[in-house]
């Protein structure tokens, strides 16, 4: 097996990046490499790598260990292999550890076992209901099951905990859009844009909802803004 890449390199961020930058990059990459959307031969490996990097860097304690000791600092209890073995045999971590349940859920999510992933996220939430990331992950699993109303409730929990979570607002907008509640979806995307005006995905998604309402001219402005941001990002 090849050596693991640096987690910051995987997400395309610097060590000085904010948690919002981690979230934005994770969302962008996870959507790009999700196995349900991308059938390239390397997609699953990329998605696993991205999920593992975000799981560590989004957790203050694990990020500190990683910054201090590298992969060795976080692999002892939660290596990717351990997580997947835990999925297969039902163990491999402390059942009272919210972080362990979250990562087992992420592994199941990667395998497309969304119902089982949700059960793990629920266990994590029982232990620590104040973590918006787990609520957001639960929402994504519900979204891929087509349970959009339930997904929205999960995103709203995340938003209640952290109203500045642009990712949760974006995801809520996606579920509302799937329910054809385009006006409400637009409001959700506008919340995300207000928090992070440089989020090209939010601009694109707002454009899609406007298009669905027959507001082509307004949609074009959103698409143009998204394209402008993507070009600027690529130049950087």
C-alpha cells in the first residue's frame, strides 16, 4: 500500500485554514468523488481518503494529535483499516466514543449502507448531541435515501447548533430543491452565500432553483458568479 498523503494536502487547505474552509473543501470534494455520482475507477479510494482527512482535521483533539505526531498520532485507535474492520465485525472501538460511532457511520456511508450509517450517527448523537458535523452527516445519508423531509430536520439541528454552518444551509437547500420547494431552497442557499460569498456550489445551486422557477435571467447571474469564483479558485 502506498504511503498516506498529508491530510491538509488531501483537502487542499493549509494548516492555518479555518474550520469553515475545511467544511467547504470537504463538501466540494465529497460531492465530486462520491461513488453515487462518480464512476471513475479511483473514486472510492479518493472518497475514503477525503472522508478520513476531514474526520481528523474537523475534530480539534484529533487535529492537534495529527499536527503533533502525524498519521501515527491518530492511527493507533482510528486508522482507516480499523474503521472498516469495525464495520464488518461490529467492533474495533469504544462504544461510548462519539467520534468512533461517527467514523463507523462514515465508513458505512462510503459503502452505500445509508440505513446502517444513520444508526451509527444516532449512537454518536446520543453521546454528543451538540456536534453539528454528525447531524450534517446524518442528513446526507437521509438525503441519499430520498428521505428529504427527515434530512431537512437533521440539517436544522446542525444549523441550530451552528447557525454559521454554510454547509448545513447548502445541504438543506439541496433537500428542499429535491422536494421542489424552490423558493425555500433559494432562501437556504442565500443563507449559505451570506456566510460564504465565495462558495461557487451555493451560487450554482441557487441558479438551479431559480431556473426551476422559470427565472432564467436571475439564474444566469448566479451561474456566471459561480463560474467567476471557480476560475478565480483555479488560478489561485
